[in-house]
């Protein structure tokens, strides 16, 4: 049972990465269309800018909520790397509790805002803004689940990995 859950999780993680890559590819293609129309055809179009902005918003929030690993998150490495596993566990627990509380508190207000924004539409494509901002709800729920998991891991005695500057890279 546990192995099949791990396999399902790995499969879903790969599909989330695939979706992120598709969004990035679509944003790049739309950007190229915008350049061709503006500078080669001397006919600026606005929908390409609108799609690029929406895709960027979705890329950032979807990626942060479902693709980014805990070890890839931004930290104060000078402090974090200088302490042992016990203080790292405490930092992870405090951070997890604080973020879960903040996201849970903000979730109802953000859901109301997203629902309210169905009355507004984007300028060119007339996409309802609740569709544009709906990704925040998914991001917040993903972040809540992630930080609950990290907090419970810290409580069970699992310290987050220490930062190893010899293995730092650009993600490639």
C-alpha cells in the first residue's frame, strides 16, 4: 500500500512538472507571437501580453504550491546552515505553524475575493478574473498541506537537511 502511494505521488509530481513545462512553453510561444506582431508586422496586439501575465501568475503559484521541493525553498542559509539538527527542527516547526496559521486565516477571505471577481473580466480575452485568481486557492491549500507535513515531520524528530554549499547550484 505504501509503495503504491509513493509511486502515485512520484507520478503526480512528474505530471505537475510536465504541466509547469507546458505553461512555460506556452508563455514563450505567446511571447514570440507578441514580438513578431509588434516588431515585424508593426501591429501590436494586447491579448499576448494578457496571456503572458496570466501564465506567469499561474507558473509561479502552481510551481511554488506543487512542484518546488522543500530543499529548494529560499532560506536564511547563514543562520540555518550554522545550527545543528535540533535547532533546524525547531525552526522548521515554528515556520510550519506560522505559515499554516497565516494561510488558513487568509483562505476564507481569498476564496471570497476570488468568488467576487467573477464579475470582472480581463481586457482582451474577457476571461473572468475568478479563473485567473483561482490558482491562489490551489496554491494555499498545497502550501497548507506541505507545511503540515513538514511540521509533523519536525515533531517526529526528522530535521530538515542541512544546507551544503558544495552542492549548491542553479537548479540544473
